[in-house]
C-alpha cells in the first residue's frame, strides 16, 4: 500500500543558481554564404518589393494615410531559430522602434513600415550587403502582406469574423479600429468587437453585401476574413439494456468536496444529481431553447463515473457541480464562436472560486498544423486571467465509418493551457472497431499546432463501429443519466473528459495550498500510464492517447517505500538557470557495478504567449536535463565557475536500445515515454525511462559506478518577446513545476528513506506535500 506522501524540495540558493552566459559565433552559417551574384539578385528583388510599398503608401486614402504598409518575409527553414532573428530585425528596425509585429504560420515574419523614409532606410541597410549578409540570406522571399480570406458560397447569409492587423501600438490600433467601424457604418455593415484576447483585434460583422465585401477586401489593415464558426453538440443517447443499479449517493456531513463547473447545455436536477447540484446557476440560454440531455450526461459522469464503469477509477468520491448553460438545443439553434467565447468568459469570471471547468464540445474543423485558433487562444487567456483549469474534449469524427484515417484534434482543442482529453474503449461489441483499452475509433488525435502534444490525457469514452447489414453506426457506450433519471449510454470524447475533470478537481481539493494550476497539471500527467494491453507502436501512442490514463487520487499523492516523488517549483528569469551537481540519487541502486532503476519526470511550464506570432504563439520554453557525471570541473568563466565533467542527460531517447523503444508488452511498456522534444516549445514534457533498457555501450559509459548525478533546468525566450520586454520595460520570467520519481523496480531498497536522508545531508530544504484534512490518512 502507498502511504508515504510525495515531497516538495527547493533549490539551494547560491549553490544551484547559475547566471547568464554569453555565446554565439560571428562566423556565417553555411546557408548564409551566398555568392556575390546570389546576394545582389536577392537585394534587387527585395528593392522592387519596397518600391511597390512606396507606391502603396502614396496611394492610401487621406483618411487612412496613417495605416502602415506590412511586408511579409519568408524565412529560410534553417534560420528560424531565435539566434538568427536579430540579424533579420537589424535590417528593418528603426533605431529603438521594433517593426517586427507578427508571424504567420511558422516561417513568415510581418514587418510594419510607417513611412516612405523608413523604406529608404531599409533599402540602405539592404544595400550594405556585407554588414547584413546573414539577415539578407535568412529571407528567401519578400512581398506585401495580403489578407487571408476564406468564404463559402452562403457567406451573405452568415455573420463573418474579421481580424485586423495588430501593429503593436495601442494608439495606432485604436485609430485603425475607428476607421474600420466608420467604414462599416457607411456601408450598412453591422459590427461588434469581440474580446477573444487583448492582442487579437476581432469583429463579428453581418449584413455584408457583394458591394461592401469588396471594400472589406481592400481595407488596409485587414488580416483575415472568414465565416464566423458555429458550434453545436450532438447527443442521441441509447437506453441501456443492462440492469445497472446505481444507488443515489449523498455528500457526507462534515466533509468537503471539490466543485466542477460544467460549461454545457444545462443540467436537470434528477434524484442522482440533486444532492450535488449547487443551487446557484449560470445560463445564457433561454429555457425554451434548452435541451439539458448532454449536460446532464456529463454531470452524471463527473459525480458517478467510478460507480458507473468501475474501470480506471479516480477515487475522488464525489464532486459538487455548477451548472453553466451556454449551449442551446442543437435541434433549435447553434451558437456562434464569438458568443461562445463571451459566454465562457462570463461564466468563469463571475465564479472565480470554481477552479476546475469541464468543456465538452468541439468544432468539426481540424486545428491548423501551424497556427493556433482564436478560440483556443481565448480559452488560454480566460484561464490565465481567472486562474482556472479547463478540461477540454479533443473532439470526435466519423471517418472510421468510411475507413478513412481519424482527423486531428478540433479547433479549440489547440488551447495550450487546457488539459485536452481523448477517448479509449472500455469494452468491445460485435461490430466495434477498437480493441478494449485502445483509442476509440472516433477520438481525434494530435499533434497540435507547432507540434505541441495534444491531447495530453485520455480516459474511457466508449467504442463504435459499423453494422455491415445497414451501414449504420453502432456503439458500445459509457453510462450516465438521462434527464428523466434513466441510465443510458453514449460515446464521445465529451464523456471521457469529465473523468479527468473530476480527478483534476479532486487533486486541487486535496492540496492545502493556494490554487496551483502547474502543480495540479503536473501531478495529473505525471501519474498517467498507457493501458497494459495497448499494442499500438510506441511512436504513435503520444499522438493518440497523450501521456495516457491518469492514476487514482491516492496513487498520485502517495509513494510506496521503494520510490520517491519529488516536486521542484520555481520561477526562472531570463538568462538564469539551475544546475544541481550533487542531486541525491541513492547509491543503493547499484548492482554489479552499475546504477539501475526507473526515472519518471514531468515538467509543466506557464509559457508567455504572443497571439500575433503564428506558430510561435508560445514565446518561452524550459528545458530539463537529468543524468550522471564524473565530477565537478572548474571553468574559466566568472559567471559560472564550475560545471560537471563528462555529464550525460539520461533522458535522451538515443541512449536506449531500439528493442526497448519499440516494446509494447514488457513490464515498463505502459509507462515508458521516450520523446525527443528538440527545439519545439512544449509547455508539458514527460520522460519515463528504465535504466536497464540502455544499450550496453551507453550503460558502460554513463551508469558504471562511481558516478555523480546532476539536474539542470534552463529557460529560453523567443526573440520577439525579448524585444518587446526591452521596449515595454518588462522583466521576463516563467514559472514551472518539475516532478521527478525515482523507483527501485526490483523493490530491494527503500528509496523513499534513502533519498530523504540525502536531501537533508546535502542541505536541501524539503517537506511533505501539504494535504487537506479531508484526504484520508494512510496507515
């Protein structure tokens, strides 16, 4: 039985802190070594574009002659890295004025040019070919920006979503908005400015005609023009033939419970839910346009999920539920994205005391592979400003009915801060396509934009297939309640998500400290494992199931004697980093002269965002390294005079054998997570390795005793946010939570006690995680 509480430890000030260091080389990289002819040809091409921009500035209408021209630069694929960005910016920035205002996709920079004089200065820089050769070589194409316009055949009958260019200047943006609104009024276009995030300038417009659309297309600050997305929920529950008898449970007197906000279609106060349903409600849907079936089903899983299915229980025991009705009856209406964003924001902002929210709906459209959706970014901003966690469904698709590959996650499931949840099957019927505890056929998969890992987690959401006699979908659903109190079944990521919501709420409720979303997410992800029967190739698991199914509440918060889980929380300022050269890894885990054991590490960060930076929406990143070294060496560096000798990061996948990486049946296969994150900005990273899986040669080099152990945490900020911080006088820093488990998989040595003693003897401040009195005391 696990009865030893996990621990929090702190870095040692002045021992583990490291200071910023200089770096970089002045030598041109190979891709920048253009011939004189290539360099001249490129500059001539760019100058032609700039000459056209001068004409554009000259021809602006008098009432809009303050709106800048915008250049679009396509960047060489080997010049995307942060280290090369200053060479590009030097060409276009005017003294201290930062003219790089945005990014499209992952490779196109947007440059604002306010005046003809600025263009002359840019041309002068380009003609200084030798000084700016690297910056010129980094740009493969230059053009004037043209807006992204996608309209369907029925656009005149639908509201549209307009976004305007953010010039990174409050007064300029404000004037542009006034001019845009004036133009709309003149053309009889109705408009409403919608608050997605402070940096996204988005309008909902309607009553647009064929004549007025041409004025919109040519508006100088137009960024995008789309049909306004609409959302709905589909719900056709099936009365369950099984004789399930689920007794009504009631909150125990004197015991507190977590509260989960249900952003859905409304909840009916059936007998099973009434004891748990808060009397206060929130609703943006008129009563005559409500169908509470979907919300009631979701709420039933939040409260009774463990009792209804009895597989992968979360052990929370019960949750109060807050009814936030924001979605109308799909038979009567759909909801526009702009309204949905406002409803979610209002519901959460008016009830900030509720820290866990369930949002089980999605779009039929796939998330973009390069850029994040406005809705997803809005969900991030809502969570940040209100300090909450949203558990969001990954989305469903029916491609399996046509034997087509499953779609990627839906738009809005690309929210970086939300915990996005996929679905696995808990059972298999006659025509169901998924094996038990494998991904449900309808569950959308990752990756998200810019290769971030979405979904992060999965849980049971049912199975589905096609009846060959009728060519109709058949399902093996998960159970919950109808609005008349019957037990019914249905399938979807909508119904795997509330299992995660209740667990997240339970973890938060168990912690006796200020709400800490990084810690809660890290604990949830850290506990996740893949089902032991899963036969999917290891490289596909992450995209289909995220990091797996989380463990129960007790297993998350406690250790057994043969393992220890340590939590490190801190904030890293730009340039600073952490290096522990004597990390307390117990020497008892040595056998036949080599270290052994299992290491699981999870890192969750709070990234800085820039909504106008396309695929570089996440502007900060933290890297984590953990491994062995041969001792401390002195460096000729005043900032950081010591480091490790022969250090090796043991979390790198290349150290481990190909057979172990491909293994799907071994004892550790359900936990192993070997991911090469590279230079991608992932806000959640997880590693799980068994040292015995290392190749013999690497094992000899890096595990042969005696060895010392080190831990490093290092931050990185993109060039854009670094430049903005200087202009705005902001100190850059990012918070993180790192959880590290060390386990004796042979169960020979009491790792918990050994590591605790080492923490004390080496001067680390540490203590047991602080749990509320409602958490059961373990004996």
